[in-house]
């Protein structure tokens, strides 16, 4: 039973830290555009670095 006095504050600390980090990420704009980064890989230039014209 005494272990609850140690584990409960530690668990609450982890929860508060997770909420703080999530709120910071939302406020910083990390979740503003979730679709474009995934599509950017598909829409990149099809030529690779090896396909550049040689002189």
C-alpha cells in the first residue's frame, strides 16, 4: 500500500508532462497540416540526383 504513495505522484507527473508536451505541440503548429508532408514524397521531382545532365 505504501508503494501507491510513490507511484501515484510519479504517474500524475507523467500525465501532466504528456499534456504539457501535447499542448505545446498544438500551440506550435505541429498538427496544422497533416496531409501535405505525406503527399510531398509522391509529388517530388521524379529525377534523382544521379539523373542530372553531365557535361
